[in-house]
């Protein structure tokens, strides 16, 4: 069944704890650039189960909307101090209900029964559990449209890890960033054990995770996470500028294919890279966007790319074994 899309995202209110904005803001219908905003001001955008559900639905919906070319993902703090402080620890300290943890209860192993039936139940629940941050990260990763994270304030824990699958990250020069898991007695999540070492290298990633320290966005330990570091009041506007440039000048099909080639290609040899690149190139070169890209270049005009991932993706995609069960929440 085809995904339904609202005529206007700016007036679409069905997804709690987030909201949408058009570019320009007064546009009556969906625009090529959509701003997706974390909108839980009373809790400084702390991460919750409801936020997980809303973000996954939002990215899936925008992914399949042909009117949308690029997504800017940001926080709704008007003072530009906080993007997302991570998990809602107040809820987590109570029962974890609604804290982005599903049915998982904080410290419950210390009071668990040692009976065989109890151990079996725990084993079953462990297998069913799906991390909320990972569900958001996977929704961003599988999105057919480029996603630009506009971190207009501090990003800690899942507040930073869920942005790692984004194509670009623009950050405030006043923001602080922390992979604080070792200081909370937990492990990294939101698929960051996959993305972080691929972005920074295993050495720097392990250093960040070992110390659990919080750094200024300009610090060498985290600087390379970001495409640009700008003044707090310039984060969203700069991200929108980049989004408009991508929407006007680049093929979203090409971008998505190359993103999967970076993360899913994983060639062990140059020869394996050649085989994958050749198969993808064969299909894309024969496609609509390639014809338009070359024609517009020769005619010295801006391109008008109209291909969609659903209709025009490479026939060899996916070139890896998909594990659908892994991405579905079972709680």
C-alpha cells in the first residue's frame, strides 16, 4: 500500500513531540526542503519512546514523498542551546517507560528472580528488545533523501549518535558533544558502533567511548564529525542553504546509491570495488538523472532531476543480504 503524504507538512500534527517546517515557511504545500524539528520544549527535547515512533514515521513518510528532495533535522530550542540532551533520564530512573527504552527497566537485573522460568523470560525479552535510538538511526539511514543534521545546541548520548547516519552535520560553535555511555554504565547505541568508527576511525571512536567525556564541538576529538561549524544562530539557516543547493543541483538517486556503496559496499579488494561500482554505474548511466545531468552540463544550465529511488534505483540494489527482522521493533 502506497504511503500517504499530507498536502502540507507545516500543518500536519499527527506525530507528537516533533513538527515540520516548509522552506519557505509560508509555502502552503510541501516544499523541496523540509525541516524536521524535535519539539519537546518542556523537557529540552529529551529522547522518548514517543519521539522514536514519530521520528521513524516522519523519515519514512518524507523518504517516499517525491515532492521532497532534502531533509534538515534540527531541534526546536529557540535559544539554540540544546539540540537533544539524550535519553529522558527522569523517566529512565523511574521505570524506563517512555524513555526511549521500550519495556526495559533500569537496574532490574539486581532484583530479578534466579528461577529457571525467570531466566527464560529474560532471555526471551532480550531477543525481542530493539533499541529506540537504533530505530531512528535506521530510519535516517534508509531514507531515500539526503538528511542534514543541524545541531543548534548540545548533543549528548543518543542526541549525537542518532545523527551519525545523516549525510551532513552542521553544528553550533557553542555546542558540546558527548558520547557519555561509559559514565552511565551502558554501551553505545543507535547503531553508532557501526557508524562512529567509519566516520572518525576506530582509534578516535574508542577514545571517545572510553573517556565518556563531553567536548566542545571545535575540539579535535570530535571536529571531524561535522561538515561545518558556525555561530548558533546560523546553524539552521546554513543547513537550509546546503539543502537548497543539494536539492537544486544533485540527484537524490545518485546520492542514495553512493551512500549505500560507502556503507554497504565494504569491498575487501580494489577488484571487488570495481565490480560493485561497475554494476551500479551501468544502471545509473542509463537512467533519467544521468541523461539530464549530462544534457544540462552541455547546455550550461541547472539540472532538473526527477528520478525517484522507488522507480529509478540500480537494479542490483540491494547487493547485500537484507535482514528485515533486525530493524523491526518487537516490544
